[in-house]
């Protein structure tokens, strides 16, 4: 993986997952306790910093590549789980948290409000489809905001 990321033309050939053969569009770090606690001056600390720089570079470049709707939907379970972990972490991301919480609140108010673009009482199943589309749009927007947040991160992110 490290050799692939260090190669200058890694964006030209898309890296695929060895299990599901889907294109890899986002990398997350997952360090052991020893690696997280390593001092930046140590060899382990330098390796962690180098990998973070390479992963951030990959995420910035790969986040700009076009993805099909199906690829985006395949990414949702992982990204939503990581998004909610980030929301409840100790990292200072006030504006990001406010943006996501406002989106969830506005989506919930629309779905549960009797005032609707297509009310269920008048249009039946079309009203329910309308609410489902609003929920899907909110999920899609949250995932894209989180993906752009990850792509814009710089430096030594743990």
C-alpha cells in the first residue's frame, strides 16, 4: 500500500479492494495503541506521520474522482459509522458538528411534520416516497460533507 501511494502516477490506475474488487476512494487510519503513543521523533512516530501524509494525499486526490451512484451507496455504511464516531469524539470540529446536526434536525422535522410538499393524507404512497427521498438526500449530503471533510484534513490526524 505504501509503495502504491508513493508512486507518482497512482491516481491514473485506480486501486481496488482485494475482497470486493470495488475501487478504493477513501483511506482511514487505524493505529495500534503503541503506534498512537509513539513520539514523533521515534521511527514508529515518523512512519505514522509519513503514512498520514500519504493517506491525506490519496484522499484529497481520490475524493475528486467521479463516482457512480452505486459506488457512493456502497460507501454509506462505513462513512456513516465513522461520521457518528467523529461526532462524538473529543476532536474540536464545532462547525462540522453543527452542520451535520442541523441537517439531521431539518430532515427529521420535514419527515415528521404534517406540512409537506406531498402530504401522505392527500397523496398516499407518493407522500411516503417524498419523505423517503428527503431521508436519502440527507444521508447522501451527510456522507459527501464528511468525505470532503476527510479529504481536506492536513497533517498528523489520528
